[in-house]
């Protein structure tokens, strides 16, 4: 018996990194997982590994997201869990940043969440049940040098999630945030995490003395997704090895 038996779950950006680890965990807990990613090959590969369904979707594109949600609803007749994990950033001091990168950062990290929620929440409301778990970042809680616009987008995700939690509670839909600290993924490497000095400095600052691994995030997501969290909504939990506390 898994805590997500009989649930249908969509995970965005699930072809690699944290999203893949979340998809693996939800599947291990009994869910049927729709592994969605802008990268079709990695989506299919992850789906094959966990016995799920791989579907290409670009979260910045409303039509693409609507097509994903329509396909899943038509095929399974229900959507119980939505995990908004797709994300992206490029590190730069704000004064040197390129406004084209702002658009991309906000499109993926913030608009992506709006697009999936707009499509999925009416389905969950009609069911009278559902759980949304949004991946933010501790950059959106406490700030992070070199990540100003990303921090704004992730702070926006946290605020958006709280309002959705309030608006949708009457339909027994919950919405919560999991906020990762530095996590050893391709995104982290692209943000300077492949620099040994930065890794060392961060590792020293983290009470558990190591970066997060993608699987470290998955347990909190599975908990929020499951009925074990049935009286918990509008909350944000940092999974950061103690780097941030509040
Ligand atoms: N790695 C970290 O240190 C860290 C820290 C805080 C928060 N996060 C957040 O965790 C989440 C996962 O990050 P990760 O480190 O696993 O990143 P990653 O780059 O390893 O994986 C992100 C996945 O999202 C997909 N993606 C990118 N743009 C997309 C789009 N437009 N539509 C659909 N899919 C898209 C990518 O193809 C990739 O598979 C993100 O929301 C990120 O902001 C990561």
C-alpha cells in the first residue's frame, strides 16, 4: 500500500533533476505519474523507468499546457495531484542582467504555474478533491545574490499558492509549496555550482554539511500530495538541510 494509490499525478519538468526524483517517488507510492517536460526524450525515458506516461509540454505556452491537461483528463478521467516543478534561472547581478532573461525566468517559473493551475483547478473543483504542490526556492524566501528576478518569480509562486489555497479550500483542494535549498542538479551546476569553491562554501554553510540530492525533495512533495496532509494548505516548507530556518 502506497500513500498515493489510485492517484493520477502530473509532474512538470520531470525529465531530470528534482522533477525526475519526484516522479519516481510518487510512482513508488502508488500514483500513476504523467511525466511532463519540454524535453520529450527525457520525459519518455523517465516515464519508461517508472511505468508512467511521458508527455511533452512547454509550461510557458498555454496551448501546450491545455493540450497536456486535456490529454491526461481524457485518458484517466481524473487529476488528483499537480506538481509544478519546471524551473530555470541564469545567474547574474541584477544590474548586469539581460531583460530577455527576465522574461524567460518569469515565463517558466511564474507563468508556468499559472498556466497549469488555470487548466487543472477546474477539473479538481469538479471532482471536489486535489492537491497542488509548487516548487519554489529559498531564493524566494530569503533572497539570493545573482538571482533577483528568479527570487521575485519564486516569491510570486509562494504568494500565488497561498491565495489559491484560500480560494480552492471550499472544493477540498489543497495547495502547498516545497522550497529547495541548493540541490545537486544540472540547473545548480549551470548557476556556478560546478565551481568547487562555491560548492565548498555552501557545504560549509549547510548544517548537514552537504548539498541536497534530488531525492531529498521528493518525500516532502509526496507528503503534501497525499491524504496524510489532508488538513494542510497554504504552507511552505524549506528542504535545505537547515541552511534556512523560519
Ligand atoms: N537545483 C537547485 O539548487 C534548486 C534550488 C531551488 C529551487 N530549485 C527549483 O527546483 C525545480 C527543479 O530544478 P532542477 O534543479 O531539478 O532543474 P533541472 O534544470 O535539472 O530540471 C528542470 C527540468 O525542467 C524542464 N523545463 C525547463 N523549461 C521548461 C518548460 N518551459 N516547460 C517544461 N519543462 C521545462 C527541463 O527540461 C528540465 O528537465 C525548479 O523549479 C527550480 O527552480 C532548484
